[in-house]
C-alpha cells in the first residue's frame, strides 16, 4: 500500500509538472528582432527625418519636364505654380510604394467651372491620378472631383476648402506587382487623407488613369517618377515630401 501511495504521489507530481510546463508565458510571444529604425517625426506637416524633400520652396532641382528638360513652372515665395501650357513636371527620382505629403492651392480668383476650375493632378508612377480640383461649391462628376482616383473612385466625403486656401493630401500608395508573363499579380492600392480627413480607404486601383474608356494595366517598372499635371490652370504647390516604404 505504501508503495502504491508513493507511485500515485510521484505520478501526480509529474502530471502537475507537465501542466505547469505547458502554461504560456509572456516571453513566448515577445519578438526582439528586427529592431525598427529610429525616425524623428516632423512638427505638424513638416517632414520626418527619413523623408525625401521633393520641394522645399527654393527651386525645382528635383523636377524635370516630361521630355527630361528643365521644369518650367514658376517658383516664388516658397511656392511652385503651374505655368499654363508649359507642360507637366515629374520627379527625377523614381518611386514605388510610398507615403506622400503634398500641399496645394487653387486660384483665389475663380475662372471656369467644373473640370475647368483649378484643375491639376498628382500622378503616382506617372500613371495613377489623384485629382486636384477646386471642388468647393463646384459641380462636376463626383469621380472627377478633388481627391477622386480619377474616373475610378469617388471620395468618401468632400473635404475641400475655399479657393485660395491651402489644402493637403497625405497619400499611402502601394505599387502594383506583375507576374512574369505580364499579368497583374497584385493591383495598386491607395489611401488618401484630404485636409486630414480620410477620403480613399485602401482602394484597389483598376489600372492606369484614362480620360476615355475603361482603365487597365500594362506592365511597367517597379519604380517610376511622381508627376504633377499642367491642366492649364495656375494651381500652386508647396511642402512636398515623400517616404519610400
């Protein structure tokens, strides 16, 4: 009998030890590597320490025309402004996945209506447009108003300010990926905040921006320049910075 008690006691201790050993510990779910790089945030809308400054208000040294000639837009008082009919401009550097901050202003003096009023555009990879437009009390088709993914996605809300006031876009863009045979493995996606308000929520881009017809994809490089559109309206830009993701 004593021997049986000893066996039962021994088995009980062993069983308890197994239960204790199987209990999860906080340390089991702690991941120590990789350690994130330290980035110093900017104050307000100023760039963080790892951002690439695309326009600091002094010159267009990081930009060029669509035919690789010097950019012809006006720079004055820390602002770049479209010179109508001078052509769109693009960055000399190419980008893929990115976080973009850009501030823009449509003319205070209102001319035209609909798409003819304060029109420009931000072309990610020179192909996928986030529309810039004076959409303050300005009737146009909603998938072409400010903050639309042009002719693809209507903004969730209209967060536009009055003409002549500075506005901002904060854009998170994930570039498309293509299979070896050229088909789309992963479509591009974009999130847009207009003046701090979410207006595009990780939407799937349907293809390159087109004015007529349905959008579609064509195989292209992993990184391409960012382009700003000359739509014959003197739209202004400032404080443009980008982070590669």
